[in-house]
C-alpha cells in the first residue's frame, strides 16, 4: 500500500464509551443509567429490547457495568498506554447521569463535571484530542421512570440543557462531538438504545418512531448549541452502518435490501439532509404510524444539520425474500443477517467482510457528501494468555489490517474520511452480551465474565502492530516482519 494515502492529519485512535468502561456506577453522585440495569446472561437480550421487569437492579444478578474495567479510577494508566500507541484521538462518551443524576436536577453535579475535566486534561497533556459522544446508550433511569424516556417530548428540553452544560464547560477542550451513538439502535434494541420500556399490547413501532422524532429534534438542537457555543467545533451523527446485500439478483431481494438500508439511513437522512426522506411518508402510512411534530420542528431539523457522518462498521448484512433462505440466519448480530457464503464469521457469528467496509463508506459518501469519521470497527474475540503472559492476537491484527486496507481503498475512491477509531482499544464490557471474554482490545484487562480478576492491563501483540500503523500513517507495517500490506 502506498504511504501517502491517509491525509497528513488523519485522526487515528480508539473508541470507548462511559457505560462500558467507567464502572463507579454510583460514585460522586452519579445516578443510575440504562446499562446499570442490564445483567449478564440470558435475561439481557429481552431487557435490551424493552421487556424489563424492574427499573432497579435485581437481587442475585451480576451487572458488569457497575464496575466495568474501573476506567473511572484507572484512566491515567490507560491514557498513558494509548499515548504510547501514538493515538491522536480518543473517542469517549459522557455519562449523562454523572452530570445530571436524575436528568432534571436544578444544577449540574460538580463532581461529575470535574471528572470529565480531569479526563480531558489528561488526554490533552498526552497529545490526544477527545472526541465526545453526548449519549452512548445512556439515559438517566429517573427519566425512564418519570416520563417513559424518549417517548416523551420532555426529554428534548432536558437533553438540550445537558448538551448546553457540557458544551459550555468543555468548549476549550473538546472540538469533535457526536450526538447519539448508533441512533438506529433504537429500532433494534430500544431499551439499550433509547431507554424504552414496553407494556403488553402497546404499539411498539409507533412508540419507537415517536421517540426517534424526539431524538432527531434533540440532535438538531444539540448541533445548534454546539455551533453557537463552540464555533470552531465539529459535531456529527453516528450510525450503526453496514450495507445490506440482496441474497440473489431477484428484484424482490434487491428491493428488500434497499428497504433494509433505508431503515437505518432514515435517521441520517434527517440529521444530514435536514428533513424526513420522501420514502418516510409511505412507510408511516403503510404502518399506520402518526408522528406528532411541533410546528417549529421542521425548521429546527432543516437549519441544524450535522458537520460529519460518524459510523460504526463491523459487518455487512444480507437479506432475502425467500422463506427457505431466511432460515439460515447468523447469530449474534442484532441487525439480523442471512449467512453470506462468500465471507467468514467471528466467534460470535458476526460477518467478517472488509470489502463491505469500502462499499459502505462509498455509499455513505455518495449519499451525504459530507466527511465520514469511522468511529468504531474491530473484532470481538476470545484471547488466551500464554504461560509467558503474552497475548498473540494475530486474528485481530488480520481483521484490522484487512479493514484498514479497504478504508485506504475507499479514500482512493475519493471518499473523504477524517479519522479511524477502532472499537475498544482496551478490553471492555460487551454491549450486546455483557461479557468480558468478547475482547476487542490492544490492551488485555484481567477480568472475566463473572467479575473476577485483578484488572491488570497487559499489552497484546496487536498493541505493537497498531502503534506501527499510526506511526507510519497507515502504511501498516506488520509487527516483526516489516512486510507491507
Ligand atoms: C456497537 C456499540 C458499542 C460496542 C460495539 C461492539 O453497537 O456502539 O457500544 O459495544 O457495538 O458490540 P459488542 O460490545 O456487543 O460486541
């Protein structure tokens, strides 16, 4: 690969989220948030979908987010390791319930604000720019109890207050922001994505799209405040991306793949183009959905579109209209995909498709013509520590190398990509399964699924490899051998 493909100031780094790393779940005044109610084990999936029996942690269950990897107390050690790898940026999220423990407190919680001041200072002192998501699977539980979370318009105002508070406080420290992480997750795991809990017999789709409207307005208002308070900042949206392929060239399959893509693009169409897409009207009619909008909403959406498109890419997806073919789904991917015979799968059943990354990036750029920021990509895998204390994660290096190569191809295709933050540069709690053994990191964390372990950090083989990638600006020297991609 040529060594001049990635722009000079390309933002290499990693991405983590408060809810999966911080722990300290009730420390310094923090209120409960979504993941504090998600145990490991079989119940987790139902809870994430909004079938949750109680808005308090249950006796006898293990909640991995409560301690997570204790980033709250160990962030200095972790940042030193990120700096050693040469990170230019670290994507983090702010826990809303550290700043406003109930979500509607009169004044923000100073201890929570101070934590992020210290975190951002530490990053900046280490030469790492923070990239901050306002809401990564995060709503204060009190707002879920009081208002039913994003089903209520009330959340729009409360979110605006929260956003303005953090923009004002961190305006000199943070220049890259994002509004809602994987905003389209609201359709697939509505409790995880948006704090939605359903009662028997409710029309879930109606509630989801009304909540989506509220989030879209809140997102536009956050863009507005960000531009007013920090004129030199950039603020983006964030999509769980991954193009749908038709299983065959049967036009029925091709049409279905287009519809499946639109399910996700719907959100970004609003956030980036500033209005509901043409196809939404028919979709709402066909599904008997009535979205309540306030008179000023259309103007808010139109006037405050995002500066860039942030997205995660793990897998492409495949769909079909043939009932026989549909039986062969892959497990593990919340988006539901038919097993694609041309590509491999991870240990969790997630499709591994580097070329799909190039395809997805091209499609997003064609559609929105705004800079893209790859804010998640990576392989969740089981790592073994050898008797010498080493972790030889060649499979992870292979995955990342192939994906970074395709990202380079996309850039050569003309796609403007401003940065790449791989997911979980240090092992963290898995969002979908709550497991620790599903590891993404360059840095191993000694902790297991049950919460045992010393939390010691160990560099994996991929640590040295990724350091080389950044040092060579994507020339991607393979660790040890000096052979190029
Ligand atoms: C995305 C989320 C992340 C992250 C990642 C990997 O959906 O934005 O929070 O966890 O996927 O998923 P998992 O942790 O389930 O392997």
